[in-house]
């Protein structure tokens, strides 16, 4: 297996379970290794991980990252941090009925809390975690404009949003002379779910052809969460979810296996390389150093145009 020698990595390290399912010592080890291997982007959220916490609230991941930054002087200049807001439950067991949402007040307060937990004065990318249709998107954009205008946020992105709302947000930001949304984050993997099904808990969570076309046309960066199906591509103990059980999957797996053999890589590594070849940043939420190393190797694999074409259009 050959890999490029790029000094930086396209992989995003997902810190979702840091401080809950992944203890602090392990989290620090993964973060250190990520930076050592040329990793740049770290992704978290104010709600991570409320479902695994003792009090039913988020914040543990950001706190672990804050302690890591404090314990590693100078590391802030080597990495970029992205966090999300909008999905934190207002109290334990309130999600999804009552959550902070994306009102102007909610954005201000949630972001202030994130900065406090992270121990930072600014972040490199702030995501709208999920839709809030009780709030006009223009109100949310005006709150984001305050943060970008003050230098607290360098870029803004939308996760799990339909393309039309992202474009409405971008239009209003341009009207204000503010930084428009320039990144999308969605679920994306090599296999495709059966039509009419959704492996996420967001109506527009899965990266669609329309969203990808929208991003390509307007130059938006795309990030992919859960690209490895939580290890199902390579771990026999984790079968591929039934939602991907349809005739098209067999053809895609046959091509995936063939290309993986040509690369001397695993299925999962080939999936990550495929994302990078298509201009998508894959995200890894693993908890083991060997998982991280395998992923860091994978995103530096070079697919030939012929291999990419076969993967894109399996017979």
C-alpha cells in the first residue's frame, strides 16, 4: 500500500465521545497522535455527548478538548477546531422535543458556552448542527454575522440542512455583507441506503446528489460523518446495516473489494480514500490508536482515475 507524503491530512478527527465513552487519557493520546501525523481539523459540538453523559447534558467533549489545549502549549497554532450548536437538549431527556435551537439568543449563549469549555477566544468553523424551523434562517444568519464580524468565528457551516435553506442563509449573509456558509456536513459512505430510508435521525442528514451538486457549483467544502458505518466494512462482528441491503450493494461491494485488493488496503481504508478523491473530508470517530493510524494512512492513498470511475459507477 502506497500513500502520498502530504504533510497535512484530509481526515477530520471527530471528538464526539471524548469525555464519555472515550476517557480523557485515551482522548489525549488520540489527539496527540492525530497532530503528530499531520492532522489539522478536530470536530466537536456543544451537545456531545448528552446521550452518554451522567446528567443527560452535553459539554464533555469540549471540556476534554479545553484541557488538552491547556496542557499542550502551542498546539492551537497547529490545529483547527470546529464545533456545533443547536442540538443541546434544554434538560435531560428533552431531546429532540426541546433543544437550544438556532434563535439569535440561543446562538449567542450556546457559542459563549462553547468558548468557555474549550478555553478559546475563537473557533475556525462553527456549524449549525441541525435545522430549527421555529426560527427564521435569517435570524440565525444575523447571529452568525455578529460572531464572524467580531472575529470569534472564522467560517460557518451547516450540518443536516437541505440545500434550499443553506442557499437562503447564504443569500441573507451576502445581503448583510457577512461571511456566508461555506461548508456542509452530512452522513456519507460508499454504500447507498435503500430509497425511502434514512440511516440518520435528520430528515436531510444523508448527503444527496443535489446537495453535492450544490456544494460543487458554489465551492462549498463537504464533510462526511459515519463514512465507515461504525466499522461494519471490515469488522465481522458488525454486519452492514439492513438499510443497505438491496441489489445495488452487491455490485458496489464487489468493486470495493477489487479496488481494495489493488491498493493493498482494507475496505474501510478504500472508502476513506474514495471520499478524499471526490473532494470530501471524511470524519473518524474511533477510539483506538490503530484505527486512527489506519485512517490517516487511508486518506493519503491515491486512487487512479480508472479506479475512481469503477467505484463511482459499479457494473
